[in-house]
């Protein structure tokens, strides 16, 4: 029997393209890019209405029109992702582990009672838009194109209930380094980011709004970020800002485990742990007592600490503060484990090293 037609539910809808009248790319100073403020020429927009995804569109970046009653604004059904595309020496654009971001976004969508996004819709929209905006992908060292998928509930109804209408948008912006210097963190002893049973393990927008106040208090005291601890006793280390946290204790790489679902399962974290095994460094994912880290600071057993996340990549921590006492970490050089791991990761991303783990998705 001949297969002539695809089942209708598998049909891919052609993406409508409305091209920007002119490109703004020549106005951008790629050597001084402020993080997250300059958006590429186009965005990808698609609505979920009446139980299905409507016509997807790539259109010029700009404002969206919507009702002030949309439930995302009132009841917080909003989730996002963060990923990056790189331009290698060969001039080709590569996206880092996009399928892991899609999976995580759909996990967030499930927890927040939102529509699942088909992988093909996400990838077709993203890759087609990146081919149009490839000039926006920086090739400077340490720079990349930050990709921000976001979905929010657009049902216009003042009632706490599961929305049935959603808008999925992908924005992109060229970015440089997130932290221009090593990070100073303070261990949080009072406020909490996430409790067991909550939404700490998904990228729900509300998590970030709720973290601003404690982070602001820390910043007023001169710290860059908080090191969150468990919501129950503030005894165990969790993560930092929008980064997972990894320690070099003795000759091991140690990081909080994900099993309590209070920490986001970072793709950078996973990549770093994978690469560390390649260097024959022993990796431990487990509960980490604050006390253990502080003791490590005192004895020198704590050799390095760093954050790992898409925006910040690998961000060395040079100061940990606890109960009013500042502990300084040894300074980082090219031989530090964090530097070696960052170089390995960067080389894979720009196509200088073999992509052994099939992490890079080539565009075009
Ligand atoms: C996004 C995020 C991370 C890092 O995840 P990546 O996939 O590495 O970008 C870590 N913690 C939180 C809270 C986050 O939102």
C-alpha cells in the first residue's frame, strides 16, 4: 500500500513570514552589547486556541496587543526558557542542546497546566527565524545569541482557573558576558526560593519575581547573588539566582542533587558534569550542608565554587558570606577546573572541538 497522505494531526503548518522592512543589525555595537536589551529583527509568535495551535508566524519584533484581563497577568500562568546559539569560525550557526530546552519547557507547561508545545513547531519556528536573523548571531569571543522562548496564558477572564488559550513567542537577543567579574554570594538564611512540592524545578515566571526582594537586600549589602538554601531549615545549599551551583571540594566536583524537585535541572549543569567525567574528575550529586561548605572555606578543602547556567555560562564565585562572615576563595586562573570546563564547553559550542555528545544543532 502506498502512503500518500500524512495523518492530519502530524501535518506541519507552513510558517507565515512577515519580513522586517529593514534590518536594525547595523546599529548594534557588537563589542558592547547590554544583556537582554537589544532584540533581533524578528520574533516567532503562535497562539493556542480551541485546543490547537494556530497559524505560526515570524514577524518583525514589536509590541503585542492583548487584553488587560489575560490570566497570565492575574494568576501567573507563564513559563519561559533560555538557550543560546553560537557562530563558529566557519560562520555557521549552532544552537546548544535545544531539544533539552523543549523537553523542559513542556515539563514546565505540564506543571503549570499549559498547552504542550510540539517539538516540530518549536524547532521549525526557531531555526527558520535564526536563518533569517543569522547576522544577529555574534562571533566575538564570549558572545552569543540568547534565545528566549516564553509562553503565557491569554484567556481573558477574571477567574482563577486553568486557561485554555496561550501565546508562545520566541525572542532573541545578541549578548555578551553576564557577569563581567567573579561573583560574590551570600548564603540566604531567612527567605526561600522553592519548597518541596512547589514549582522550583520548573521555569515558571513567578519564581523570579518572588526572588527579587531577597536578592535586592543582598545587593544592597554588596553581594551579586544569593546562595539559596532549603526552605525548611536553611541548612542545605540549593542554587543561586538563575544558576546551579557547583563546588570543587578536595578533588571532587560536588553539586546539590535534583531529587527534591526544588532546584532547576540546568542543561549547563548537566553539560559540566558530563565534561568533568571526561576529565576523570569524580562527580557527586547529593545534599550539601551549608556547614560543609563553610568548613571547606576554613580548611581550604573548598578549592572552587561556580555557578552554571545558560545566561552566565560558568561564573566563578570569589566570595561566600555566611552569618555575617566573608570567606574568600582562591583566585581563578587558566588551570582552575572552572576555566578548563568553560574552555571545553566553549570549544564544542563554536565548533572547535568535536561534538561528541551531539549537543549542537546546526542551523541551515
Ligand atoms: C535557567 C535556570 C538555571 C540554569 O539552567 P540552564 O539550563 O543551565 O540554563 C538554573 N537555575 C534556575 C533557577 C534557572 O532558572
